[in-house]
């Protein structure tokens, strides 16, 4: 398997859309450090998100 096949396309953790090429935020989970992606719409609306690795929830 190539490296590109093993990497999933980044998706917003709130709404699930692909954020590749968008004005999205990428940040580390405050609890476990996993990478979290959020689209600009969900950030603007302060939609809740949950870390897929540890379950941390934030606005």
C-alpha cells in the first residue's frame, strides 16, 4: 500500500465534509494531541466537535 493510500482525506469532525483545499482549521486535540480538522462553516457556527481518538468534546 502506498503512503497516499494509507492517509485518509481530511474531514471536518463536526459535519464530515472533506476539507482538502478549503479554509479549514487543523489543530491538536487539547486532551490527546490527535489532529482535528474543522471546516470554516462549523468553526463560524461554533458547532460541537468530538475527538475520534479520546472522545474530548469542544465548541
